[in-house]
């Protein structure tokens, strides 16, 4: 038998903020989750899968209208024609208590209940599929503990939305462990919730396929689903990852140390973009570029951030024939200066450098200073701007640290430009 295991589709995820990025193909990116799911359906048909497992977070929360549900149902109907069954469980983003709208799903679809685990047996294939949906968003109990014992003589599969014992960036919902799942005696655990692909264990197979489409700059690399071949009495024969994403988030890093001119910088970026395109196939690329290192371009980069960003965006568009766009530039370059010597100076420059360095190692003091300064400045803003989205971008320790680093490099760029000893 052959089945598809996918999860975390997040249909019609809003991908907020795309309009803030010049050149961002906002419409294409917002359609990406739909097109990725269509690719899952195409794959199931092309590979003649017997059934498809969806391990939660089909949706991204309650629908603004019925179009999301209607699209999902229409794609499932495409699977009904070749008699491919679908077994799905709802996760924290589409828990029963969160969805206020619904549409009838085709008869080839079985939705696991939320009040108890259920088992569906396909006698002709010799497989038993066990699963349970989330009743509420925050499930704090180990749902797998109540899953039934394996059916003798059948291939047993568990469908579960969980963070196991915890995964960075994900709420610890339906907590359990790989050992507990192993003790159940199933052949394959089809997990969801964690957006990074991970084969936790192979005996038995415990698998996170990751999400089918990356949604932001932290979800980099290929995204897709698993194609699994199995046989009752033998077990799992193979587990193959197949990409389904239509747009890919990618992070580039350029060290400026060996770059003598801005032309060199653009050439280096374009070479990296072309390599990323080859790796991504014909997918749209959303790029986050980080400039690092210590070199002569420091002053030009730090002193002309907006111009550099615009020029790099144009270079990326040229190198990719418009198939890549610049999501963000992070500037982490270092001035080619003797910083310890500068910090020892008994003048305003030395005092500023020492003060910045002390704030860098004391996040609490930096936070207090920022709150005091921003509070005073906030009172001077026009009333219509107070509290406006984007008025302040210093609402986290990471953002404050970045702002301090930027201020430091601007100061050092000025010193370097004046050739201060």
C-alpha cells in the first residue's frame, strides 16, 4: 500500500505585512498555501496513493468567509474520483471550538472525533488508522495515552497533532514522548504541529513532515509531505519526502571582508541568488540577506542603508529574472577599527563606545533606557500617531539589541570616515 502523510497546511494563512515590502509578490504569496495543497492532491493521484493522512492545522483559524472551506472540499473531491480516501484530524489552529463555519466534506473523507480516539480499518489494505482531533486550541493532556491497542495482523498507524516533549517555536500541545508512542506498538506515527521536517525515530517510524508551504522567513528550505510505502506483516518499506511548496523562504549570508567595492558586493549577492534558484527549482524565492564581516565597505553600507537595500533588491530581481525578492536586509558588518584602543580614549568618542558596550551586556539596563526614552518621545508625537502600527519597532529585546548595534555601527562608520586615530 502507499499513503501520503501531510500536516500544517494552514490554508489561506494571511501572511500579514507583505504589503510593507516593496516588490513583494503579495498575491502570489497569499495563494501559496492553496497551491501547495493542490500539489499534495496531485501527488496522491500521480503516485496512486491508497489514502492521505492530514495530521492537523488544515486551516489557520476561523475562516473570514466560506471560501476557504469550499476550496478544501473541492480539492478533496479530486481525490474521491480515483477512490483515494482521506483521514484527517484537527489541530490547535482548527480545533472544533475555533471553527464557527463548516462545509460538507466528500464521502471519501473521515474526520477523527475530538471527544475520544477513533479507529478506521481498511480491510482490503490490511491497515488500521487511529486518531483524535483537538476539541479546543490548548490541549494540555497526552491524547495518545487513550489511543487503542494495535489491531493484530494489520499495519497500525497513529495520527496525532503534538509537540511531543517540546519543540522550539511551538506550543507544547498534546505533550507526549517518543518512548510512549513506541510503546503503543504502532508501525507509523503520522504527526503534525511542528513545521520543521523531522524523522524522530524509525523503529517505529515517528515522523513530522513539516508544513506543506513555508509562511515566513523562519520557515526556510523545502516544504512538503511524506510518501510512505508499506505492507501488512512486513511494515514500513520506505518513507520519501516530496516538496510541495511553490514559494520558498531562503536566508543568504555575505561576508564583506574580501569585497573591495559595491560592485563586488552586488556580484557576490547575485551569485548566491543564482545558486539558491538552482536549488529551489522554478519556485518563487523570498530572501533574507545578512551582511557580515569587517571590511572597507562598512562605511558605505552603514551610512546608506536604504540606498543599499534598494540597490540590492534591484540586483536580486535582475539575477533571478524577477523570481526572487528581498524580504529583509540585516546589517551585521563591523568597522575596520581598533575598538579596544578607541574605547580607552578619554574623550566623548571613548565614552560613547564604553557606554554602548555596557548596554550590550546588560539587556535589563537597555530595556529601562529604551522605555524611558520612548515614553518621553511618545508624548511628543501627534495624537493620531500614538499607538499606530509600526510607530515603534523596539518592542522586543531582540529589536532593541539590533537598534543598539545599528547605532554603534553608525558611530563607528563616522569615525572611520574621518580617519580618527
